[in-house]
């Protein structure tokens, strides 16, 4: 009986020691977060959420950068193409860019001085023949700068001139002096935007005026 009791006590002590050691080891392992089945999934889930959040932020930043880059590219392209498109597409009446200049002025029966230039608005027409009874002046507009249905209005001394059918020019006759004295006459040729919308509190340039002076020497015979 004593032997059996001692053996049981020894066994019990050994079991307690084993359990204590196992408990200590398990506590240490648990403290480090190992071998606990509920710790790793939580850590993995937290890591996955951080990764997803970082990727989402990176994608948003990348999308913003890409959008900005596309916007800059389109702006540069529009800046480069704008002058080309402006030449290809005529400005409509009423637009500030509507073209209000002639392409040329031609004279039949006289000499235009100075020679035609797009930005010169004062001209003289010299008639060498004192017996000449009349001359013809043709004002031509640039067909590429207009829609054929919206050509500028051209007037001579305030009187409208009509285009020839299907053309981009107007002709007008100048009847010369019937007397023997010299001729010195001035004309105002005006090219205007047909819209003619009035400005508000400021002057709106609706057109350009070409001033033509016709000179003919006297007939001494």
C-alpha cells in the first residue's frame, strides 16, 4: 500500500509538472501569437485590407495623374490645331473673327497706286487718257474665308453693291468728267460684316473702309 501510494503520488507530481510546463510553454507561445488558430487569419485579414487600401490609393493617384496628362495633351493639341482650324472653317457673321478685308482691288482703264496690299486702305487711280469716259473697278473677296452664303456686304458711298451670281466680286463703273477740266473725285468702298450687331457701351468694328481717289488730267485740246 505504501509503495502504491508513493507511486501514485509520484505519478501525480509528474503529471502536475508536465501540465505546468505545458501551460508555461503554451502561454509563451500564445504571447508570441504562434500556434493560435484565430491569430493568423486576423493578421492576414488586416494585412490584406492594408494592401487593398494602398492599392486603391495608388490607383486613384495614378488615375488623377493620367487624367491630368490627357488634359494637358488635349490642351496642347487644341492650341496647335486652333490656327489651322480657324483657316479651314470660316468664321460666321457676327463672330469677332469674321473676315472684313478684300482680297484685291482691280482697275480696268486706269492705274491703281500704290499696288494692292491687304493692309493698305488708301489708293489713287490715275487715268492717263483725258478723253476717257469711264473706268471699271472690281472689288474681290477671298472665297476661302467665307461661307458662300455669308459673304460680306460691300457698299460704295453708302450704296450696296451686288455680287455677280455665284462669284465673290462686285463691279462698279466710275463715270469720268465730261468737261475738259481735271477730275479729282473721292470714293468710299466699305466692306462690312452682314450681321452688324450693335455694340453696348463701346464701338464695334463692323468693317473696313477703302478710300479711293480717282484722278484724270484735263483735256487741253
